[in-house]
């Protein structure tokens, strides 16, 4: 499909996400967070990658705090250039992070680089998803490039509102699929092994 089609899809689903009321968002966030925290993948993981949510995205900051409190090692993405990401460990959101590119909370450059192969659970952002595990991001390819060489045991999880789920999304060869979608209503596993941490 043409890139313009992807742009139209982005606009449609961004609008749907932004149109949620504050009360709806609060209720749905709580439900998604509870479902995520009960996932065996999360519970078994000792080292987890999160993105820092912004604006209308599902709130991950609460989950980052919960993971840190539970004694898990947490890595966040640091944008090194226009198209490069690197996972960095943090121990404290306020102390170890600052506003980076696009106004997103990011690890300071002084934080410790994470060993990518050791991160068992990856929480990935996106604008739209479908029930085949396909993801549509902002179109810059940050995450698709960074996630391309993950092992099957490193599970990719998307936290999404039901309004972000499309019947089907256009797919390119480089697009990386999710292993699990968590919405306010359900968990969808695309790989049977995703239900149990390998």
C-alpha cells in the first residue's frame, strides 16, 4: 500500500485515541495496566524495556514505577540520532531521565547501556495495531530497525486502547510484529508460546 494510505490510517487512529475523554482514558488505562501486570511474561521477566508514554498514549509511567518497585531492571529508549535508538537502564524516573527528542522523557546519556539480548519483555508504542500482530508507528522506523534482531524468546507487547485496533494494516517487509496485544478488554497472543515466558 502507498505511504499516503498509512498516513490516512495514522490520522484516523490518532484522532480516535485523542477523542477519548479523560474519564474514559483513566478507566481504560487502569484496566490495561492491571492486565499487563498480571501477564506471566511480565511477572517472570527480570529485565524489561518500556517506552515513556506521552499525550494520548496508554500510560506506561505507572508501570515503570511498579516494575522498579518490584526489583526488576528497567530499560528505556534513548534516541541517539534521527534514526537510532539505544536501550539504557534507569533506577529512578526523576533522577535518571530528562525531556529528550519530541519532548519525550528519556534516559540521560550518563545512564548505563542495557545489553539488548538480556531484555526479556519489550513494551512497544504504536498508533494502530491489527489482530495479526501488525503495528503502525509514526513512520520513522525507529522501533522496526531496533527490534529487527530480537530473539523469539524476547516478547514484544503492545498496550493499546480498543479504538486503536484496525481490521487489517498495510505491512512492509521490515515491519516487526507484536507477540501480545493488551487492551482494556482482553489480551491477544499471536504466538502460543507468548503465554509463558521462555
